[in-house]
């Protein structure tokens, strides 16, 4: 793959309407992508989408919006480190190479936009409805690939649809982001028919042509033409690493704020990523700050910032050391999985701790159970209304759907996509409100 193609500034769906030179002086094309996402409604809605812990409460913890901002921040640092390295080589490069940090930041900002309410629990509820629930009767009306899209609902694929699909009353090209930014967001450049063991894939059948367009424009390497598998855009590795780092470190900080982890447990876990000279420097700084600061939350903030900085530097080293393989499409695994053994081991131990003490915490499990039941009910009710729209109840229910999602869908697959567009765009709180309206139950709480 070549940077000259990867850094395409053309805008999806609006290729003939490029910005003037004056606009580019004020903001580069990639900075405009960033701003476009910041001001869009789906981004604002993420403030009411659960990250891990329940949204209500007296202690502020992260939601999807704050998580995305943090991923964008870490991603910018990773991109800047890599671009600085490439520029220092002295080899002729695309002048836009200095914008790598901005592009990765854009990808980080957008990476969770396709997630339905209640995150992975919501994905599971949607998938299970089609695989084992009332949606099973629709299988014969779809192709195998279309059916796999529904029985393995995937937020990453939904992201590409959200950003590129022309919803009713909206302009062509969706949000009309640059091809470079869109390409950097695609972690799984293949369809549901080639999904990973964890069910991950990058686009629905409804966006297959859009994906191929993006892959061709940015020159993604085709690994298997028969199966339609492409190599990742190199910048997708940096976006993924930023997400991995933010998830791990910020969940630990939230667990401390909620009293799930003690200060000593938190300090030990965040200190474990350092070794050798770096550990010595870290302890010296920590002791210096601890002589003045007595607030444990402030000390944890220092630990968190130090751990993120250290992991960002070490992860960027993995990218730089494997740059040839990444550009050739032969690199295996994630950047985090290729960290030095000591750091990777500590990262795995932190993951195990998160599962045992954080993700299995009662408050988290309650969110998952609630989300599962809410999403299951909404998909069942609205899809039934879409399939039988003439009954009085169906007409009333369909009136709740905003105009942008009301299309003249002809195929069963497209009707399902229409309903899932509406439901996946809901916030947790709005989904609960609609659930209560349908069930007449005002007692549902998290």
C-alpha cells in the first residue's frame, strides 16, 4: 500500500464538489472531517450510551462520548509519533503525511458511532432475535450473506452504513467524509461471510459497493479476491491501539472511583506496565507528587496519564518496527498483542482483572440484562409493524420512526435495515423510554 493513495482527500459521494484552496488554508480536509463529526447528532447522542458502567449515579464515569474523545486524543498522539518518524527518514513522502495524527484522531472519534444502545449487549439482543427468536421466519427471504448480517449484528459494519448511507432527505455520500478517514475506520475489511471467530466484520451487504469504492480509492491491498478479504489501512491499527489503551486504562480508573478497586490495587495495576529504567523514573515522579498531593483520585489521574503515555510510546514503536509488514498487508494481530512480552503480559492480566472485578460487577450485569431485554422487545415490535404496516397498532408504532429512516423498502432485508437504523441510533435512555411506552411499564430502572 502507498501513502499517496491511503491519504486520499476526495470526499465520499461528493467527489466533484471539492473545497476551495482558501478553505484548506483555514482547515485541512481531515480537520474538516474531525469537525464534521464533533457537530453531528450521532456523536452527541453517545453521551447517553453506556460505556461499561450505568449512566445514572452520583459518581461520573465514562460514556461512549467521553471514551471516543479519549481514543481520538490517544490516536492523535500515535499518528503524530509515526508521521514524525516517517518524515525523519528523509525519504520522499506525501506532504499529507504530517496529517496522520488528525486522520487517526478522526477514526477514533467515530469508531463507536455504529454501536446500538447498551453496546455489546444490544448487539447480542439484535443478533439473537434473528438467529433464535421471531426473526428466524425471515431467513428464506434473504441471501446467505444478508442473513449473516442480521444474525451477527456488528457495530463496526453499522458505522460504515451510518457514515456513507444516504438516509431519506439527506445528501448523497452520508456525512461525506474523506476516503482516507473512512478507510482508517475499517478495522475488519471483509463481509460477514468472512467474519472473525468473535463475529467481527466491516460492512453490511447494503454497503458492499461503498466499501469496495473506499478500498479501491485508498489502495487497500487485496489479500483474497475470491473471498473479498482486504488488508487493513495501516492507520486502522493505530486507531485500534488507541481504543485498546483507552478501554483498559480508563476502565481501571472508573473502577477505582466506584470503589470496585482499592487505591493500592489501582496503583499496582497501573504501575505494572513499567519496567527497568522507566519504572525507576515513574516511581521517582510518583513519590515526588505524593509528597504534595493527598487526594487519591488525583494520584490515580497521574497514574492513568503516565500509563497511557508509556503505552502510547511503546505501541508506536511496534508500528514503526513493523511498518514494512503493515504496508504490505502481512502484519498479524493487533499492535497491543505485539508489545514486548512484559507489557503484553501485564496487559493480559489487566484484562483478566477487568473481567473478574469490573465486567462481572453487579451494576454492569444489570445494564447488560436490561439492555438485552429492551433491544429484543424493540426489534420485535418495530419489525413486526414494518412487515404488517396496515394494522392500526402498526401504523401508530411506525409513526414513532423519524422521517430519515422511512424508506420505501421493497426487500425484507432492506426493511430490517430500516428498523435497525432507527433502533441502533437510539440512546440507552430513549430506548428505555420507548420500551416503557410499548410495555406500559414505568418501573424499569438500572
